[in-house]
């Protein structure tokens, strides 16, 4: 991996960290301005909706984890001076 590619990878990791920080800060201010109202569903529908939401969160977490692992793997390869990208 060339130095500029390594620098780009480090920039992407930094951008990811900054984005995470910004999203966590913005979510705090969003809670303060929340004007949503609670809607009551029948119990069976509530359970079905919650189950679907949890399934979706599992998939989102798997996608994010896989993406993070790819970045970590590339960064470690760059740190050790070899990468699959050069092959």
C-alpha cells in the first residue's frame, strides 16, 4: 500500500469516529425536541412490531460490524506494510 493510500485509510477511520461523535451528540439534542405522540397498538401487534424492529437492528449491527472489521483489517495490514489491495 502506498503512503497516500494509508493516509486515506487513516482519514476514513478518523471520519468514521467524527461521524459517530456527531451522531451521538445530535441524538441527544433530538430527544429534547421530540414532539412524537405515543400510539397504542393491540398487544399482539406491539409484539410483532417489536420483533421486526429487533430483527432489523440485528441486521444493521451485523452490517456495521462487518464494515468496521474490514477497516480494522485494512488498517492493520497497512501498519504492517502489506495489504491485499496491492495484490
